[in-house]
C-alpha cells in the first residue's frame, strides 16, 4: 500500500533539506510535497525511486557516503536489481580448510559464495592447535595456517593454494562472475582502483589482523617482562 516506506529517514535539523524522509517532509501527511514532474503527493508509491545520502562535516573534515538509489517495489515482488546467478567455476572436489574464528577463512568463504563455487568445509580448530598437526603441515599448509583451498583441475591434478588474497585473486581470474578485486583494465584509473582495493585489504590482512592471531597472542603471553621468552617457543 502507498506509504509503506514513510519512516525511511530521520529529521536531522530544522531546514526542509534536513528532513529525512517523505514522512517528515509532509509533516506526517499534513502537507503535499511537490515532485519533480510537477505533481504533488503525501506518500510514497510503488515505482518511486528513493535517494539517500549521508554526510557529517565540521572544521577540517567531511565524511559520508555517495547517493544510494532504489525503486519502491510492490509488496512481495523480487528485487529488480537482483544479481545474476553466479557462473559456477570448473573446479572439482573443492575443499576449504579453515576455522570459523579466522577472518582470513571468512574472506575465502565469501569469495567462494560470490563465485558460486561448491566446496566441502574441513574445519581446523586453531584453539586446539590442529593447524600444527604434522600431517596438516606436510600435506596442506607448510606454514601451519588457515585457510587452505584445494581442488582438482581440468587435467585431473590436485592443486592447493594458501593465503586468502591469493585464493581470492585466483577465483577472480578463473570464474566468470564479476571479480571482487577490481581488475587492471589497462587504464591509469583502473590500475589505481585496483591498487586502492588491495591497499585497504592489506591494512587488515598484513597490518592489523596478524597482531591478533592466536600464535602472536600466545607468544606475547609466554614472554617475561624483560622481553625474553620463557618457554622456548
């Protein structure tokens, strides 16, 4: 029914341009709102396109997000902008060895879902040091880490990849769905977009997350006040 999205914003000031939605603009339906096509209404209707933007600014700063736009659809209808079904990569017998508390493992899970790759999940419990098991280190991941992604290729050979960003780049390159990491398209702008995306990823991947890994935390706990390890590890 018309008016389903009346409460789609919040008043953030006293000027009309600060009113958050049609509910506030019409003062709860008391006033007609002039539209761009010359008509006037009090309520949203199916087919309306709603735009949203958010900005917070002060002395020396301005943060926010760009315009978000969406069409009001009838109740029960499917999203008109629904993403196409992802193309399934030709990777057979795919398996991901990871842990539910591992952010790096989650990156790969998201990429696999994005590209429509079916895989078997093989948990490796980091809290029980299963990543240090000699068989796992020898056969799956020489660094004793997660995630480890393995699959059978078109030639029937078993392949194994480690390191989350390397796995994501591989999936981007062999799957037909839109890549998660912007591709280098031969232009300076495209190369910069790709570099920016990798820059953001590496802030977490290389700068923040390693400091919170179990092996690092255990090493810190085992160190004495003078900085020397007390258990030889």
